[in-house]
């Protein structure tokens, strides 16, 4: 019998995605403190200001015109600009420019997709999020295995699932996550829904508030081995979905930062995957970034949402759960279950 999903109602409200100008100012201040900006030489400051003056318009164009990313710019390609920090003469420039690029693009535009349709809106502008229901926890092995038993995964994917405990979140490919959600009568969340559920109506930096705390989630890539809790001693470890009760979002949603990233309906995901070790965890674990999957996106979890509560027996999904099976044939499913609100 499939473990029942615990649904949480997320109320309709206005929500400001991405960062407000005040939040951007605070992030920039913290980032520059990390590189001891007050002690930079005049030469370093001049180079930074020169590149920012030329690159900011280009970075905005990358966001506002994503289909045409070949644009003229004056100071080298983006990779050449960021490579400035690779030499010993300007060790802090790469860090500063990386943060500035993210903030500039976030100021320009953000993704606020609707179910089945991606749209892009001006960042830091309030939008209305309609009410929906979200699973309190990511889909775990206990949630997913009855589906995989009925619609078998490819052997290599099932072996990966078998490594996890019953209450661990499970990584699957996007097509499988989408099919599972439809099998239980739901869908994958949009970027806007996911961010709103994680940050609440006040647009917090993190689900628990505005101050970074590396002990409020499974941020194993950011913690030195000497300070890791016992359950994180193994690099790459996944923790149970209810392992961090002090990181619950304002709506009561668990495990939204750290642990596994989570799929969105637009074949993007929320949450950090592999980044450079010098990238600041306090910044990249903020639940605002919509990331492209890696070339082999096999380490991303998911949680379903529903548009409205319908206490009825859901029809099962009558297609094998593999990326080769896309023909959706709905049929009566003897293993379908009632979900409790």
C-alpha cells in the first residue's frame, strides 16, 4: 500500500519573487564584506567598476532576450570576464563579478511560470499566486516504490532508488517525476509556486527567516568534515525528509533547501546542485534560483502539487515509468489510493 501524501493548502496571496532592492543591497553588502572590499586597491576597484559598467547591460540582455544570446559587449566574453579572478593579481574579482552577475539578472527578470506554460516577468514586482496544495515533504522511497513496482524503472534507476531508506527523498528524471505526479492526480509545481511555498508571503531569504544557518539543512557540500554531524560524514549523503524541523517554511513545508534539489514543471529545478566550492552557500541556497539541470540530471528529487482538493479515487497512470514512454493512457488503476488532506 502506498504511503499517503500529506497535503498542505497554500493560500492565495500577493508575493514578490526574487529580491527586493533592499534585499539586493543587503546581499551585496555581505558579499563585499567577504572579500574585504574596503581594503581593495584603487586598481582593483577601477577594474571592477569598469567591467560592471560594460557587463551589466549585457547580463540584462541575456535575461530579457534569452533566445538571442549573441550580443556585442566591450570587455571580453562573460567567461573571460569571470576568469579575471583566476590569476593572483586580482583574486577577489571573480567572486565579486559572479555575485554581481546573479543580482543583475535577478533584477532584470525572473521566471513565473503557470501550469504548462512558462512566462517571464519583471523581478521584485508583486504577483498574485493562486491557492494550491503542495506535498508537505518531497516524494520518498516509501511514496514512490508502489508506482515503480507497477511501472518498472530501468534497472540502473531502480538500483539507485534501492540505495535509499524509506523516508529519504528519491532522485528521478524529470519525465518520471511528471508521470508520478499525474498518476496521483497532481502535477509538478511552477517556479513561482515553489518559491512562494518556500519563502512565504514576506519573501524571506530562507524558509526559516533571513539569517543563514548551515545547520538547518543538509548542506553537506558546504560543511568541513570536522564539523559535519554524524549523519553527514559520508559525502553525497541524503537525509530523511523530516530531519530538520527547524527549517520548515512559513506554510509548514519541509526540506525545501539542502538535501536534494527539486524538479519544476518547466524542466528546471530549485536548489543547489554542483557548484564551485568557493561559491557562497548562503547565497546559492536561497530558494530563488531556477537552475538548468546538469547534462545527466539524475540527482534531483520532486514533490507534487494540486490545483484544488478533490477527495476522490485517482485514476492511475497507464504508461511505463521510463523516459521512452510518453503516450499517456489513463485507465482504472487497482493500486490507486485515497489521499488525506
